[in-house]
């Protein structure tokens, strides 16, 4: 008994000593305040329920500041500008890592965490260091107070976050940002659905002008209107759907969609991090509409391209996804992102980290496509009518992604105009100018923006901040897409439909170029602004002053004009002209679209599909 007591007392003294040692190390250190904007302060979808329990385990991610960023920028423009002699000479992922990895920073942060006895893991290329420990130690490490946040309406689990934080001076110069500290998950907007008083019977989908499908968007309409040629689509290249916020997709729904529209049967080849769930889509269709839309239409455009469904397990905060992407040596060549967050709700550090990764992937030959949003220039926070202001959407506002806006009209065989709730759609295409210093006006669009300003000086002068990168870059129809969810058909409107369609364009052209021994397209933005005007169908009617609600029209917005505008970008993209301009080879030819598998259509022609519409 005596020995046991002595051992326990000795152990307690050691614990106290270590505790004092840690506290002394932290207290005597010089702390440097990080200037990440608070990403959650104005978020109406979360509430604070109290301070976090000190023993709560929590993981944070140190984004290590990359080196040689000036050299990387130079290389990026050389390999992405069609006028450059080095155009298309993309680097390997390892070459990019060798240039940008900050070995000194990785060493400094690792030693710092080791000194504090905090377990950590370094990503493959040294860009991220994930540390996991209890909240009480994190509060000392960052001179921060953690609070527990709960979503007011939704399914996210409670999460611990701070309002602001500082970093030890010995690692400050090497830290770009610390993820999972102040950033909250994406806001969730739940689509509303209603049933129409009609059924759809699929008898003749090729005769779309007179069929019951008139008034909706579906694969054959896209093929004909945009002259999409995909008969020569091969298995060369790769494409990816980014997914988040608990959206699942269904292989069964995909197969039924492909059967109904006579498309080749091609499942999603790879699913990362789960969220493929036929049962979920059948019983809870709202949890599958976005993911099914993305998967079904990227494969409708590029049906044979190897396809990856990449779910972000970190609730759409980008941080986990960034780590996984940075470690993957075979990142898909075409990535479609249908998600976005208003710039006011995401901190500068995450934006900078995303842009750094996007640049590195672009140098490798990856194209990132993002939806421009569905609430016009004012953003979704203005839906209540009381919060009207310019609110750009990220990552569409990043200079390193192709931002895709939305049009309407082709589905009703009328003139193609801006997609807006003011003209009968359930959404209004997003567009505007970034508020971020890191997204300053891109050189590739200087003359395009100047042309818009010369036509709409009064609109431009109303902007109350220094305008950065203008978006979108291009547009595709965004109104009333027919999709399959839980064995029923739904109608969906949104630029989240336009983005995967354009990502499919990229996959088709990549396949043609790779078959000819050429490079993938990579960062497309500089090329898009140099292409002949015949590539684009200029949209000159409409504006984006409305939110997704027809009843909410704000003073903030922009009008479509001749040439580029922050409404529909350069215009709707004609696939054949785009493919030829980008030297897509065989991918630019063949009869419009895929021939319909009429034998299968005959089998399913008696199937009645219940139609709903969501927004």
C-alpha cells in the first residue's frame, strides 16, 4: 500500500510538472494574431450553446505556407496561355511539390507540436499538418476560447469553433491559416419540391419539340442546342463530382436515368468517402437531388470518361477535401463543384489555401469548374428581402476556376436569355465581382471587364468595395433539368446543373486531345478570354438583381450586355466551336449527341415518371 501511494503521488507530481511545463512554454511564448476573418459571426444558421468542454477532442489543420509562389505563378501562366511556347507543358504533381513544399515550415510546426506532445499527421506533400488534442490545450496554443455551435435547422453535429486566434511567433511565418478553428460548415439550403398534376410517359424523346418533355431540359435537348458531340468519347482522361453537406447519389437512379434517355450504361467508377445510397435517395429524395443532378448530367455529356464521386467528409469546409486532393497523385482532370458559400461567411485563410491548391493543380493540368450561384448578385442571404447587398459566391469568385452561370430559353424553344426568377425561373444566375484582395481582377479578363464598365458605368460605380475578379466566365442553360431520384423524375433548376455540363465539355475535349498525344486543358481561364467570339452565344437580355425568389429584387445587380458581363460571362458555349478552338480532334465531330438506344426506350416507354420541381 505504501509503495502504491508513493507511486500515485509521484505520478501526480509528474503530471502537474508537465502541465506547468506546457503552460509555461505557451505563456512565455510570443503570440502573433492571425487575421483570418471570422467566418461565422454573422451566420444566421448557427447558434452558440455555450463554451466547449475542455476535454473535448478536436482536430485542427495547419496549412503550411507554400514557397516559390512567384515562380509557380509564372509557370502557371506559361503552361495555360495558348500564346505561350510552353502552353500545355504541364508538370507532374511531384515536380509541383518539390517547388512549393516549405520544408522549413513543416519542420518548425512539427517540432512545435512535438514539444507540446500533440499528436499530428503530415500530408503526403507536406502542405497540411493535422493536429488532434483536447480543447483546453488548443485554447492555450491559440489564445482562443472555443464555443459549441449547433445548427439551428439541419443535421450537422455540434462543432467547436473560436472567434479569433493567435499563433506562436516561432511558427507564425510558416502558417497560412489554421483550418477548423473559426470556419463553420457550408450553410445548407434545402430544396423545396412540389408535385405537378401530370405524369411523363417516355415515348419519343428524340422528338423533343412536340413531346411531353417540352419545357424541360434533358440530355437530347442539350445535345441539339449546344451541338454536343460525344460519340467518340473515350476512356481517356477523368472527371470528378465534388460532393458535400450529406448529399448522396444513387447508382440505381443513374442507371434508370441513362435507360430512360437511351444513354450508354456507365456507372460512377470510384466513390471516395461514401454517400452512395440507393435507399436514402428512395426514402429521402431531398438528400439526393444535388448529387444525382451532378452525376447524371456530367455522365450524360461525357458518358465514357472515368468518373469519381468525391465526398468531402468535413461538412463542406473544404479543409478535409483539400488535404485529400493534395495527397492524390492522380487527381481527376476535370472537377465540377456545384457548391458555394458567400464570401462574407468564409475566412480569408481558407480562400487563400484553396487558391494555392487550385494553382498547383492547374499546373498539373487539372480544370476546376464551379457553379456561379442561384441568387443573383445579392446572394442567398438576401432572400428575406432585408439584407440586400453585393455578395459574391466562393469558389466561383476564385480566379483559378471556371465559373459557370445560367441561362434559360432553350428548354422552351425560345431565345436564350439570363436565367432569372424575374423571367419565370426558380433561380437567378449568380455573378459579380469578388471582394477579396487575393482575388484581384485577373489579367486575363482586364479588357473584358473594361468593355463591360464602358457600357454599364453606372452599375459598376455602385459597387462599394474594390472590385476583384469578375464572374461568371461562361454560361449553360440552368432551367428545369429532368433528373431521376428514388425511381421518380424531378425537375431541378440551378447553376449546379450548368457546372457539371461544362465539366463534361472539358472531359470530351480532354479525351480528344489525349488521344492525339496532346495535353489536357488545365487552367482554362486565360484561353477562354482569347477564343473567337463564334465559340460563344452572347446573352444580352436579362439581369441578376433578383434572388432566387421573384418577390425579392434588390438595388444591387448587373445587366447582360454585348460581350462579357457579370451575369452570363462571355456567353453560352457552343460545344463544336469550343472543341475546335481547343484542338479537341475527333471529339469535335460525329452526329449530334449519342444515338438513343431505342430498344431500351421501347421497354421503358410505358413507365410513368412522376415529376416534381425543386429549387
